[in-house]
C-alpha cells in the first residue's frame, strides 16, 4: 500500500546515514524549498500533527526543514498519535525527536537511543541531545547510550523509528552488527502491534548490503527481506522522499545529490 492510499484512507489529503561524523552535515545539507510560516497549522494533516509541526519550540527553521524532509507527512504515515511511546534510534540533530515530542504530548514519551560506537563519534550531537532531553520545551524526552546490539527502554514502545541509519549497523565502526541482531532487538522493544519504521538511502537494485560502508546506501529489497525474516509484517511504503533522478551510484555526500538522495520509507508491524 502506498502512502497516498494510506493517507486517503486516513482522511489526509497531503502530503537526511552515513558515518556519525557526517550525519550532522547531512542534516544541514540541502538548499531549502519555500515553506509555510511555522506558526500556521497545516490543515491537510491530522490536527495533532499539524499543531505539533507549528509549535514554535521546534525552532525558527522548522518549516523550512519540513519542506525538505517531509517530517509531518512522514509521521502521519507512521501513525504517530498522542500518548505513544517512541524510540528515536540514533536521533542525530533531534529533528525527528522534537516533532515526535510535540505529537505524543505529555502522556507520551520519546526515548532517544544512541548505540555506543555511534555516540563515540557523534559527540557534538550527543551533547546537544543531552541538553534537549528533559528540557522545558521537551520534558517528555530522555536519552540513553547503549551497546550497538541492544535497544532497551524502560517500557515496551509503540514505535521504533530510524532515519538513514539502518545501513550503518553492518559497518566496521558499529562492530559489524548483523541485521538479524538489530531487528530482533527492535522486535523485543516493541509492544505487540508496534511499528518498526525505517527511512534510508536507496542503493542499486540487487546490491544488497554492498554499498553500506562506501556509498552509505542499502538496497531496499534486502531491508524488507531482513525485517520480515525477523517476524515483522510489511505494512506499506511511501515515496515522499523518492527522487527518480538519483542514479544510486553516487555517495550520499556527493555535491550533485547531497540532501536530495532517493530514499525509501518502509513501515513494518510486529504481530499482535
């Protein structure tokens, strides 16, 4: 099921992954498209998400970033709602965490989890995230640094989310974590019926994991195969971040494609 069909059924009209040292650069990378005023709620989104997107605590550049990253529309597809408990796995600069926080509200919680090898490299991001977690504007956010083979929160969660990081786990700096280990850890962290939501840079069809440590891309088909083999059910995909002009042959930091890579968005569900 495509996101367009999903959003239609839900009554919704509308609608950066890299090694840690480059993650923050990716988040800042592309030229921004024109965007609506952040203080204006988007009527095409579910009301709770529109209000969250318009919250000024997300920062003055939130609307500009939303225009490029499609965060509110993507989280509408993810099905995030007030009261949800969310793991933001490798939360980078906090873009997704801030949006999650405002959607789930005071009865929900966002657990920002950093695998230790990633945290050791992305120290500035981790320090900034420590300041964000539990702050006045984001009191429902907490942070932990864990072994790369573990994903643990104080409670079972409704959603485990990662953007541009699934492909990092098999790489050397992460300790060559087998995707089976990652997917089992996610499975165990979720409530029955919970969602495993993955965004990543697309590699050439049939390439499997050959490009994870070179181009920082992964074949969408291998991701679907690995996740469903772990017991998840594939729910649907979105083309919100698709770019047919991307040949899948360039490193994601190449100036000609940086910030505009063809990205796949997959939604999986734990049975229950």
